[in-house]
C-alpha cells in the first residue's frame, strides 16, 4: 500500500486562496469612486503552483497567488475610465512533509515573496481633435491625485499601466490527502508578510504614489487540487 501512494516527484496544483487585505486607498478614496470591494475581488486569490521533490521529505516549487479587480470608475471630470487592478504574490517555496499514513501527509512551507501590483486605466478618446491625449492625461492626473500624488503629468504616452514591486515572506502549515496515487487535495493555513510601500509605484518613467494597502501580516487560507505528473 505504501508504494501505491508514494510521493510524486513532480506535481502541479490548482486552487484558491482566501485572505483579508485592507484596501484603504480604494475603499476610502474621497476623490474617486472605485468598484465596491467584495469577496471575489478583494478576498479571493487564484492559485497555481508546480513542485519538484528533491529529497525524500522535501520539495521546492514555484507558486503564484493572484488577486484581480475590474470595473468602471466614477468621479472623473471628463470620462468614466475602465480600471484594472492585479496583485501577484510570486513565491519560491521550500516545503517539508511528513507522511502520517499512506494517503495522508502534514507539510510545512516557508517561502520568500516577490510581489507585484499593476493598475491599468483605459480611457476612450474625447478631445476635439480625436487624439484623446488631454482626456487620458487628465484622467491619470485625477487618479494619481486621489492617491496623494500632486505632481501633474504633462502628457501620457500609449503606456497605460502603473506598477510596483516589493519583497516579503510567508509561512504555512498544511494537510494533504491523496484520493488516488495521481490526485489529492491540499489545505494550508499561514500568513503573508509583504513590504509594500505606496510611494514606490512607477509610471511613465517616474516614481509616483499609489493606493494605500495593508497587505503585511495577513492570515491566509488555501485549498488546492494536486495532480501528480511523475
């Protein structure tokens, strides 16, 4: 029986995560009305990972947790631009595990985090000459001003994305049950600790201020389906 449920050398995981970040820069913004946060856009994370067992009770992998928000913004003088927000928690986890029974294991994961968030603003041209330059620039200035950045942009080029990166770390305890030798379920609980700084965003070659978000020291819960490849 033990050999039938031996640990797969290579596996891929698909699942979801759940956490509760504080998005004050969006939810309490006095100048711009962002889409109302809900469990799908603020609390739910899409999870994908791949692991390789390099020792009899240890594996290393690549893990991504993603949060997505999409909606139309209110409070702009010239338009109602479409807004996209993503947060990616990218990890290189080191996981140790102990097999309690042929089908059951306990595991512990420790991983660094390379976090990245993107904000995208899509504005339809509405200036008199059809170029839309004034409208797009004004919309971006209004968005940045709502985050506390009062340095006006003279002109916005075709690039419509502002981005920021940060480092962090995470630790999790998990329980895994193998339904078959090639498929199992994995449940983890732990924390995310991210060193996010609102004044470290990049846009149009400039450093600008972004939204205030509290994403450090956050409890997290994940549920994944594990597929054994080898």
